[in-house]
C-alpha cells in the first residue's frame, strides 16, 4: 500500500521547466537550518586527526557521508549511454517498484533511480563530467526499461552542498526526455556534535514542483576510515 501511494504521488507530478529558484530549493531541503558550503567542507580538513587532505578525497568523503545520510549504498554498476557514447556509473542506484490497480500492472524496474553526489562550487550542466549528466539522463530515458515503457518517470537525484546548482541545460534535457530531477542539500545540524552528527542531507526536493520528501539521518564527514571508496573512473 505504501509503495502504491508513493508511486501515484510521483505519477501526478508533471515534468516541466524549472520555476523554483535555487535559493528556494535550499530552503525547502534544509528548512530552518543552514546549508553546508564547499568552503565549510574544505575547512574541516584542518581539524586535528583528519587524514584526508586533497581534493579527490574531499569529494569521496562528501559522497560517503551523503549516501549514508540518504540511506543509500554505494554502487559500482555501469550503464551505457548511446548519446554520450560512454559508460556512466552513478554513486548509487535504486530499484523502482510500480503498482497500478486499474488496469492492474506490477513492474520492478532496475535501474529506476540514479543518485549522484556532488560537492563542487559549480553548476551541473548537461556536459559536466565529460557528458556524464547526459549519459545519466539518456540511459534512464532511452535504454532502461522504466523509460522505454513510460508507465512511471525515472528519477535522477543529486546530493549536493548548497553551492551546487543544477544547470538549465540539465533541466531542459530532463524535461524533454521525461526524467524527474530531484535534489537534496547538505544541511548543518544545530544540535549535532562536531565529528559525530553535525550534518545531514536535507529533504529531497523535486525541481519541477517543489514537492518534498523526508530528510536524511545526521552524520559527519572525513571519518578516518581507510580506504575511502575509489574515485569514479567514468
């Protein structure tokens, strides 16, 4: 029953051009709390006992925190995009279960949702990451069964810091291809302890409508775990 309600809620959202400013997405995701910035993450590296110092491990440390906070596991599955002419590897991949009662349909789609973490002070454009964004959208819309059948919209979710904006080219392509764009912003946890639970990934926001879903669990970054996951080769 809960799966049915969840799916119907997504089906009732019309994919259209973004009308929600990035500042509003931050407010919806973090509510009354402040967003985590790239500068703030960089400053964490100066804390005593932090092992990982370079830019690559900064990205990986944020990714590990963001996935854990959003209750997702790291994926190493690879997906091909004909339009980008390359393989892409999202940070996490989720199965989408679709149920419709009249007429009755039951589908289990894998992949159904791509999830990717970004901590840059930048815009996620269609060409970003050597056409990685294009590859995500193209595979979900035109290769994956969920996109080809068209009963429910595939989703592309970004887990980001407050500085990361989803660019207009990405929004326009997702709209054209029927892929739902969603974003979670990393937020400061006012009651959290430094190095324990000072941050959390905020509520998941649909860029097209501003509909929100529950926030992630509190955590921290730069845990001294050795090794961190390897960088994404794609």
